[in-house]
């Protein structure tokens, strides 16, 4: 294990201004927190974060990344907390450690393929800081290097498969070829031991056949280029077992046919030299048509640049050649990490280094959406883009993927329908916010629930997802059904009381069979909705007295109409109050009755009870169907406001409108709508919709308006347009 001073020295060697004190404190903190915890290898646990930090020094990462590597398992595996780390090491490092922890929590539940796909997207999506990804990849690399210490085969297999499915392609995706190849080979050795052994065997055969050809060819290339005035560093290598295996799979090549296993890198001074070198090789060797690729003029999405070609080498063997500059080589090996490490040396990396790694990553992802070449992303074309989704967490770290644009309320419904229904507020990343707040990647959402809470219609404006919408609609329908049942119950009770008949459930049950309803709730709901009259229920309940009752009932109803005061003492009138007002009992359109006004209800099929002012002329239309009339009264006094309307004629002068609105506001009335009907030089006619408590409140408001110097006439409207009323 690397010692404390060795690690710090390494960082200082490439970053002279590194914060040594912070690195030392992180090292000590990690060793103390992990205490005597052990790895499967028997090593002290803290050797792992130290090794991970060591891997990152190879990439020349900054102090914050190295400290994050040292601390990366403390939140998950020790009693360390985000708050403590933030206090000691600052927000930047705490956020990064938190990011790595979130990713680690996901591993636990990433057993199936769909989850793996989600996870891979999440890794990119949550990379608000690309260094988090780098730490996570280094973490995985060290875990893979020490995988053989884990005794449970199943666990080893799972980790190796996950590495092949997620981490290796991800490393490739952000351009870190060295990481990717090592991860692949370590995983390959676990997942497919026989396959790997066969390939390794064949490779050593080939190597024996060709003797020291690998170096011989490298020397020949180098000499040839030198003769042509090109200074080049040529490096030959055998391909990795896993990449050979993948090629065999993709192209159905047998082990015997396997020959194309050598690759050469030609590193030259500048871009012009790349093309010159290519020209020299193509003039001196035959090359394989269709294998030439110019990734210099058209870099890969991950920033990779090189010229690729395959030539028939000295021993009639195909060899792949990659030609690039030193900078291109650096980026090819380290990918995004190279950009990060060299961000201060912009003159060396003018094109890419000026872009922040995150933007660069995002940009790359956006380009991916438009599809790269098939070859370029052969190995991980399955990665769909996640532009249409955001990934959020429950406080326990469960990952929920929801469509972009979705709100915290959508999230609540995504977790569970009941949680959605009872949502009264949310905390997003610890902050209390409205539940219509749109969510971002990586948000952690805590749903605050209320016991009495029920969805209401306005919620439909605050959700995006079909699931939430359907659940809210369903709840509203159920709620509405309950209201209609309760309304129906009151209508039946009132009528039975007027007829001095008891309306207990036994009596009502008799009506069920006669009227063909399967349950009392169904029957009462039908009454509430106006599909069945309370009178029919009465008749069906008392068949013997039927005829006589009907006559008496009709008479009784007639006597009630227009005389609401007669019944108010007995409580036999339907109360129009909070629960019913505007929902199952609706005021007829164009009418504005207020508490204090006499009202009457008309049972209207499909709508329930529709309320009119008791002296509305429109009621004459229902004279012939008196059984539909429902005596009504206003409910108990409450703070509820009711819709009403006033008509004003005002002086047409600057400021009139503000006087009017101020007057209304002074009376604690809400303006819900204001429209100008008619305008001339001197006056304008206005219709103002206001919410008031009752008739008296309205009368006070009207007289105040009449007293205003800018108003020549003010009038309350009860009957909509028909002023004759
Ligand atoms: Mn770890």
C-alpha cells in the first residue's frame, strides 16, 4: 500500500501547488474512519481508497479528486456524514464524495439488464462533475484488480458482468482506453475463463511463429519514416484478449483464422507529419481497402483523434497502424481525464481544453443522440440517450427515472400512488419547495404527506406523467362518487322526513330490488346524479301506500317551493355549502346567488343538482316536473367565498380602474375577472366578477362603489344577462 507521503509526493510532482495539508487530512481521516475494517484480501480497508487515489495520480488529477478518492467509501461504510465531510473538507469535495456514494448505492440493485441500462445512463446523467465519474471508475478498477480475493463465485461473476456491461463501455465512452482495456480483461478472466485461456494460448503460438517480429516491424517502420525525414516513435503491441474475443464474436472468426493481432502506434510531432507518415506507409506496403479512417479531421465523439489504417506487413500479416501526435496520444489513453488534467495548459490543447469537462461531456452526449458511425460505437450502441429522462432519488437512495419536465408531484406518484395522493409538500435536496417544482438530474426528493390530503382538480395542472394524471383522475372520480352518494342520501332523507317516513337502510333496501340497483351506494349515487328521483325511491320503498303517497308528496313539494323559510327550522333543506358548492351541486350558469338569497335546486340528469335563485324566471321551465325540485338552503356560515358579479359604469379617466380595484380590495373581495363591455369618451361599462362572503357583504361593496367619485352606477348582477328579473 502506498504511504501517505508517497501519495502526496506523487500529486506534488505533477501539481506543485497541490494542497498538501488537505491531502494529508483526507488520508488520516480515511484511515481513522475505516479503522480496523478489512478487505476480502485481509488488507486493512483503508488500503483500498489509498490505491484508488493512487490510480488517479496516474491521470494527474487535482487535489479535490484525490481527496475524494481517499474519502469515497466513508459515507457508505463508516459513521462519517456528508455534513461532517463538508465541514472538514468543504462543499466541493463533499458533493463529489456524495456523488460517488450515490453511484455505489445503485450497484446493490442493478441485477437485471434494464436496471443496468438505467444505471449506465444515470452515471452519465449524474456526472454534474466529471471527476466523480473518474473516481468511480478508479474505484471499480481497483475492485476488479482485487476481485480474486472474493470467495463467493456468484458475487465475483456479478461484479465482473457489471464491469463488462457498464463500467468498461463507460470508460471507453469518455475516452479512457487504458481503463477500459484493463477493466475488460480483468472481467473477461472472471466471466469466461476458458475463452480467455484459449485466446492467450493462441496469441503465444502466434508470437512464437513470428519470433520477435513485433519489434522487427516497429524498427522497420521507424527506419522507413526516418529516411523520409519524419521523426517518429513507433510502438508495437499485441491486442488484448478481450478485444480479440469481441472481434471473433462480431465477425464470427475462428481461433485458427485469427491473425490480425498486432497493432502499431506511430507517434509524430504534428498533424502534418501524421499525413506524411501515412503516405510513406501506403507507398511502401499494400494496404487493406476500406480500413483507412481519418479521425483527425473528424474526431470521434469522445475527442479521440488519430489516423487508422491496416497494411499487409513484412510477413504477409495484417497489421493495424494508428498514427497520431503526442497530444492525441495522451487524450487517446486518458480521455476526459487528459482534458481535466491539462486544463491549465490551454496553449497545448487549444481546442478541447478550453471547454469545461462537464460541458464537453454533455456536448458529446448530445452529439451521440444524432448517432455516430456504426463502427465507432459498435460495442455500446445500446446506450440510448437520456435527454428525455431525469434520474432522481428517494431519501433512501432508490433511483426513480421520470420524464424530463416532470414535477415533484409526478415523482410522488412514481414512488407510490398513495404517496402521491397524500402529498402536501416536498423537500428537494433538503429545501422545502412547491410540489409543482420541475425536477433535475440527481435531485433527492422527500415527500411530505398529510393525513387528510386528497387530490383536487388543480393537481392535473401540476403533473406531466400519465401515471400521475390517471391516478389523480381516478381519485377525483371516486371522491366525486362519494359526494354524489352523500348528496343523494340527503335528498332522500329530506323527502322522507317531509313525508314523515323513516328512511333507515332497511326501508331503503326494499327499493333496491324494485329499482334494480345492486347496492345502496349505487342507488344513492343515482339520486345524487339526478338519474333517479328521490320520489321514486320513496314509492319503491313503500309500495303499499304508493298512490296515495305520491299525491301527498307532490302536494308537499309544491307547498315548499318559494317558501324556504318554512322548512329551514326542521333542517330538511339541502345545505349548499363547502363540500357541495361548485362540485356536485352547481350554480346554474349565468346566475350569481349568494348566501342570504333564497335558492332552489333542480335535479338535472348527469349534472346532479343545479341551483337557481328562487325567483329566477327560468324556473318556470320546470313547473311541469315538480318532482325535480329540491328545497335548498345555504350551509353554515364559513370563510368560504362565493362567485358573484357586479356591473359598473365608470368615468372614463386615467386612474378610474385603479380606484375601482382598490375599493374592491378594501372590502376583502377577490376580483376573478374584469371585462370592459362598452366604452365612449366619457364613460365605460365594466363587468367585474368578484368573490364575496354573502349577500350582505355584496351590498356593502355595491354601496361603497356607488359612493366612489369615479363611478356613476354600480349594480349587483344575480341573473346573468336578464336584467328584468
Ligand atoms: Mn470503493
